[in-house]
C-alpha cells in the first residue's frame, strides 16, 4: 500500500492513472479535484502495488469538506506501508506550505520517497538544486524525477517499489484496477467534465450522484445522474445558455463512460438545487470521509 501525498495540483492523479495503465482518478487543471482516497492497483511482473491517491493537502483548511479531505490524506499516510511525496518541480521547495507538509510527514514513521514531477518544463540545474533543497528538509529513501503526464520516469518508481514490497498474497484480484464502484466512477467522470467546462468557484459548490443504473439485454446501460448545486444562480450556470453547457458535459461524460465500460451508454443528467449539500453526512460516508471534524 503506497500513499501519494502532496500539495494541490501536484499531479498525483495523473501519476496514478499512468502507473495503473487506466483512468482510475479524475484529472483537471483545478486544485482539490480529488475529494476522497482512491485506490489504483498496478501490476508489475509478480508485484501488486496499491496506490492510494489522496486529496491535495493545504495548511489551513476552513470548510468542513476541506478539513475532511485533508484528514483523509493524513490517514492514508498512516495506513500505508510507504508514502510518495510528489512535488511540482515548478514550485519552490522553500515555501511555507511545502515546509508545513514536510514537517508533518517527518513526524510519522511511514517510509518516504520523493518524486519531482513536471520535469519536462524545468531546467536540469534547477531540478538538481530543488532535489537537494527538499532532501535537506526531510528524510527521503529515494528521489525520482518524473513527468506524470508523459510517463517519463514512472517505470523507475514502479521498479523500485517492487524491490521493497513484502512477499505475501495479493490484496485484490488480478483484473481489478480500482476500489471505486462503477456508479461512483461514473459520477466522478461527470464531475470531471463539469470542472473542465465550468469556471470561477462553481465546481467546488457542486457534487454528482448516480441515481439509477439499468442494464439491458443488448448490453447497453441507462445511467441517470443528479448534479447538486447550492443556489439557483449556480443551476443556471451549470445548465448554460439554452442548456448548451450541460449538453456538452453529458456528451463528453457519456463518450468516456462508453470507452470505460466498452458498451453503449445512455446518460441522463439533471441539475437540482440542494442548499448546504456539503453538510450532508451521507455524502461524506459515500466518499469515505469523516464528517465530524
């Protein structure tokens, strides 16, 4: 069990998808896209490596959802055999948030390795200086320089992990790629498309639920999902002018679901207002988050 931990938008979800060889965690350019712990299962020869993708950690979470997300990340570090700290190579290693994170990691006994990500956009001399700076601030067993987007260096990480893991029975069946159910993964895919098509702060004020899932004799699937927002004005934004935005989101999500499930999918989206959905304990249970923080 390997926890991926780092600041928001450092590339953890992109890395886990590349390592697993399939999409198991949604990816956008917006910070805090990942809301819960997602397990991605990678096979490397006779090794099974279970990566735990965690929400990005930030120093002073204010809202309940933010506090729960950050706590989920720290719990993952505690529960795993090893933690990979991913750092965006475009970011200074001396900033306060990085220091806060490394200080807390140092207080735990979980073995730690460093991954400098996005190396394709940084000069080599800067990379070497950054690696030295971060190794001065924390004890890393190994340092890797990777590009999660292109896959450069990812194989080196997998090879190293295979050398460290104990010999025991696999934790998951050989053909399982993630611990997410199809219903929850479908909701995450739609949420990803909403993040990519909506701007401002609206994506953080919405959630997606898969309400129904019906399979037919011809192999096709009918999926109904509800997008919950907090205010009427947000509903209008999510729908777009004459429904243009929601149609685009539905088309993109349906296409990806058909690729994932390898069958015809009929996706129906509904947008509803539910004030303070973010304070509904059932949402947190579904995501595996602690509501009482």
